[in-house]
C-alpha cells in the first residue's frame, strides 16, 4: 500500500539494528505507530506482536494480519451462498439492480452532483457494494469478527491500486491515471501464524504506552506538520463507513478530536519525551526522517536522558524521497534510526514533567523576526491568535492587521467574499462555510488554483527543480534574469512563485505587456525554509476550504445569491496612496475616483440586501484626505485601526496614515 512513511524499504535496516543490539532472547515486539502494519507483519514470525495506530483503517489491517493467525475459513457464509471463494464472489457478482449504500460513489467519483475524481464510477460502486455487503453479513451473524476484519482489510488494501492520486488522498488527479482505470480487486492477504496471542489497539500512543510492556519498542511517529487522517481520509471513511460530514474540494472528513501532537511543532518534543519516559521496554528503536520537525539532537537528548549509558546508537540510511511524473531528479535524503537501551531503574510513575523546549523547537520567522509556533490543523497557536501567513509578499497585505480586523468580523459566516484578495491573508484565516476568492490579477488567482489542486509535495518538487535547473540563488542575477524570461514564456503559476522568491522584495510586478518585470533581489531574496513552511501551511489550509476562485473586476462579482448570513470584505487599492500593482502601468486597470465611487455603490447595494460588509481603507495619508470616503462612511460605522506595521507601501516616515475599517453591522 502506498503510504507516507511506510517502512517496507527500511525493514532490513531495522532488523540489522535489532541484531546489533539485542541478545536474541526478546519475545515481545511493539509497533506503536503501525500505519499499514508492514513492520509488525515483518517481525510477526519472530515475536509476539503488540501493534497500535490511532487511525481506524490501520486498526483494521492490524486485526486482519496481526491478531489473526490464519486466513479465516468463512464456512457459514460460504454454505449460505454455495460458493468456494468469498472474495471472488464479492468482486464478480453483478450489482445491477442490487440495493446497497452509495456514499463512496456519490462523493468520491464523478457523477451528476460530484466532480471528485478519486475513483472511477465503476470502481466506486463496487467498493460501496462490497463494503455494504460485509456490514450486512456481520449484522446477520454470517461472519465472525476475525472474518469481518479480514474482509475489510482486503477491501482497504485494494483501494490504493485503483485510486487516482499521486500518493495520498490530499488531492486527486485532474486526468485519469492508467492505474485508476483498472478493475477493482480485493487484495489476498497472507497471514502468519506465530502461535501467540497478538494484541492490536487503536489508542493514543502516549496513553497506551502506560498500559503495555515488552522487550522491543519500535516507534515511527509522524515526522512533519501534516496530520495523517487528511492524507488518508478516503481509506478511513471506507473502513468506518459512517457517512461522515465532508467538506472542501477533497471531501475530507472532520477530525478535530483525532489530531496527533507529534505533528505540532510546539508539542512534539514534550510528547516524545513523555512517551520515552513511560516506556516499559528494554530496547527502544525509533525511525525518523531527516526533514522531520524534531532535530536529530533533540531526539538524541531525550533517548540519552532515559537510557543506559553508552548504549545510544545512530544510523543514517540513504533513501529515495517522494517522486512523481513532474521530475526524475532525486536528491539524496536520509532516514534516521535511533537505538537506546532503556534504563529500567527509572521510576515510571508520574516522573514526567511537561516542559516544552521552545528554544530548540523548529519555528518560522516572520518579516518582523517575531517567533511563532504553529499548530497546522487549527492554524492558531495560543491565546494571542497567530494566523496563517500568505506565502506571497503582496503590497498592502493585511497579515499584521489580522488581530485587529478579525475581532470585528461576524462570528458565523456562511459565504465569505474576499473581493480584492491580493495575498489572501484575510481569506485564508476567516472561518466560513464557503469562500469566494477574487482578484483582478489573474496570475495570482491561477497560482492559488494550482496550490489548491496540486499535492504540496509536487509543488515543492517543482520549485526545487526550478532552483536546481536554473541555478537560482541570492547572488546569481544572471540565472534570475534567464528564469524571468522562461516564466514570461511559460506563464506557469509555480514558475511565477519561484521567480518572486528571488525577486526584489518578493513582489509581484508586471508591465503593460503583462510580463513579469520585477528586478533581482540581490543578497536578500531566496526560497528559504521559512517561506517553504509558510507555503506548506497555506496550501494545506487552502485544500481544506470550500472555495471558488474568480478573476473579475469587483463590480462584476455577483451578490444576487448572498444574504444576511454572508459577509464581503474589501481591501481595494487606496485612492490617496500609490500602489505599484494598481497604478495603471502594470497590465491591470488603475484605480481612480470612478472606481472608488463604483465600490461605494456596490457596497450600498450589498447593504440594501442585508449583506454584511467590511471595507479597509485610509482616510488620511501624508497630508492628503479622502473626502469621498469620509463623506460616504458617515452612513456606516468607522473603526480607526493602529496601522503601525511595516508591510505597506503607504506607511512611511514622511507621514503615517489613518487606517480605518468601515462596517455596516
């Protein structure tokens, strides 16, 4: 099964670590983050196995291949159906005119009401039929628990082989992959009999570790900020078949109560330390990726703290990183394996103290060099409400004003319209049932569309390929200019993003021929680790939104279907300031009094329809006054903001602006 972090290619290395450090008398092996259970299956012929994973589809695989010690016989159902092979029966029985639930077909394959292309309609219907039938047989007591989980596992294992994805279910392909057109088949799973009463769990690893004991503890926790359930939500839904509420482009199920602290930068260190402290196992083996959010030194520190002296070992294993059709270039990457013999003299009862090591935790630095620690699923770290930051440095961006703006926004929003989205700092952070992202700059909208539909791994690969092929760096101006010519020929959105990473002040600037013409950002601009992290956070949040992208003049955006539960936010070009991206010399329409009055009329119409709106603007700037705005705003509520932030073209030493938020509610 294709699964991020699957350790099939690392099994021999893990086995060598065991041979190097264990005496051969070990009897119990625990696979605490089992995933596809490949590690547990591999070692089942040598040890009693304890396996665990918080995901239900993983638990199903464990129950079928770890807890079971033989392939079930299915005697009862075979006799009833007069068939010798239950899997053949489920795969080949005609489903025409049969009654079965169609949740997968309705929501994850193309049909009259669904555009998602995870599965072909034929395969989706077959999966629905098989899943419905397995549940029906269980309720009618025609199969026992062992048979039930084995059938579910053979179903789940077969799904990735016909899924129209590049690796995870975080996104689907827009064209049918050859593999996805194959006819669905259940996978015949081999089951090893080790004559042991193996144990399978579906619990939080840090809670389970307090209840179990054994000889070898193998831990393979998540290593990056992306939670596993969103990546495998379709397998989870097929396993549970609970018809969940789903959302967004990908049809993801909610998972608010199933998040792992191992994916949260500010919590992972203390989470791992607690686990190691409470582990009642003689040998601890941990695998981790070199690009993980924990540093090698942090893991080493924890293992040495709770291990016997002179037993720590570190193994560095070369491996091939994720690769897709877009590139065949592979940089050398490494998987880490750590070993430590646990100090059994440590009292395991309540000695752990949760003190996060924030000074060593990975972080992202914003433009003002302030440090933030992100929870990538809630997108808020603490009570100070830090927000997702756009990966684009867009002039006039509202990132630093978000704490002031958001407290005035409505709490329950059905449709949120970001009418002048720009860098989309506001729209990415507003909670709503539906979002409309509009900007007259179609280059930026096309970039958002690309980030929305493309797996983040492939986006990062495309950026890295650009950097390597053209030799982009902070010093290589020639490479930058060559790549700028390349982009103006291709107009590829990811090329545009890569280009801005090396441009002056990271800005989006075009001439009247709609060619990108921003100069080189010598000795300053590059695709840094902080930018990479911002891009990942932004992209993943974007994929989980129910969003429509538009590239229209603001007054062409229809508000006819909006009402009292909807909300329009406007951050237009400011009439009395000068923004280079809207001065009429950049290939896009400029902003004059005519446009200003059109916007007022547009918002007045929204007000008449009881649609809530908020308008960001400046009433005074460097001695100038927007008299049109001052007069029009008398109809509504005007809130003066503290605009003392640096990412604005109009906030200069020559004179500060009076920034306002005008609302009609």
